[in-house]
């Protein structure tokens, strides 16, 4: 649905995007993640045709955005960071205005009603936009992106400034939209990506540094496997015995206690399966194992590690450039 190939964007001597390439398949919800100033919004503006690239190509549904901008834009619904709302208009008037701007051919009454029902703003259709809460205004912004039923929806920081309840509602809405659309979600909020997206693209200083399915991202950077174990037995003896198991690189009691069981965090070397040797050691010492579960890195850990590794890769080049 979306093909980005070797996109470069320069602002004078400043490189905003540096040879960025990726594809987004039909029906995917893809998170475009990076720190502020990384190039996320620039990339979104190029895909939607608001900006031209210095070089490279961006295609939507096989249509080159620069060569055939009008045709490409018909395939895209876009919610920028600042929704393009007219606060003096009523909701239904505004969506009717957007319908006309997009030269939409769908049945006007039925289509706009459906859009308002999907975004849950039908009950405020006769209210002035400027009098609505921030959450409802954001929903109106999403509704205008859906007018015309475009196959690709792009959101740029859709939950900024919302309260926790509104954030959950907007995330649920985006998740539901993914059932019938291809969605790109540009954000710097890690929990948003983790809860909504199938795949994550990470950009830093204009370069794409990671492209992985959300569920697999932690595996890319984890060097060790971690487990949380609940074991009955004398804490110090258990701790020392755990450290003697082949393949264990770390074993520490957390201080948590459940009856006679203490909780331990174990780390194994990459590729080592601790479960069997751990079982045999505990059975030999008559120390009951009450629980064993893997502990993955959360998205914050993964993001920080990927960014740190990228900074280390860049450091020699930056020193040479001085």
C-alpha cells in the first residue's frame, strides 16, 4: 500500500531524512517512532504530498505522490498534529465541507452518518466544534480523515494533549480502523505504539534504524533471556546455587516473598535454555519451584537500547567530521 524508497530531504545543509526506505502492507497498523526532531513529521508530510523530497520516491497504492499528487491524495486520509478544524462550524457542516473539498462520490447522507458513528461523534453533530472538548475535536479530526473512505490513514501524534480516558478511546478507535484500512501512526509515545501497532519503524536523526514486528522487537536487542522464579528455600543458599547453574549470568533475589517462597530474577546467556538444569538443581536440593515465567524487555528498554546503539555507531563518524 505504501512504498518509500531512498527518500532524502535536505533543508540547506541540514539533512532531515537520510536515505529512508520501507513498505507498509495492506491492513497493517505501523508505528513510526522516534524522538522529537527525528524526522517523523517530515516523512509523513512527504507521503501525504505536503512536502516534496530532495530525492527518492514515495508511492501510495502504486501511485507516485510527486508525479500524480491528486490521484495519490485520494487514497490518503491524514490527521496532522494540529487537526485542520474550523471551530465556528458545526460538526456536520464541517464534515459536509470536507466531503465537498474531496469531491466525494459516495452517498453524502449515508456516508457522513457512517463516519460520525464510527468515530462516535454522531451525538454532537449539531454542536459547534469550538465548544467541544479536546477529545471530541480530535475525533472530528479523525472523521475528516475518513471522509471518502481512503484505504490509507495517517495519524501524526493523534493523542497529544488528551486525558487518559480520551487517549484510551482514541487508541481503541485507531485499532478498529486497522480492520478496514492501512494505518501509519507517527508518535513519540512508546505505550501508544505497543498497544496499537503490529509493526514498528524507528527513526533517529533522519535515518531508519529499526523495522520489526512489535512482538519481535525486544528479541532484536536482547542479549540474554530473563526469567522470574519463585522458589521455596533459604534465600542465600538458593541464590548461590542459582549462580552455579551452567549458563546463568545473573541471579538476584528481588526481596519479594510469598509465604516461604522468594522471588529471583535470572538471566541466561544467549541461546541457553535454563529450564531443565534449573529444575534438576532445585529437585536435587528439595527446593520447590512455585513459578517460572519469562521476563521480556518492555518497549521503553528496547527503544533506549536501540537509540544508544545507534548513537555509538554514529559517534566515530561524527568525530571524523569535526
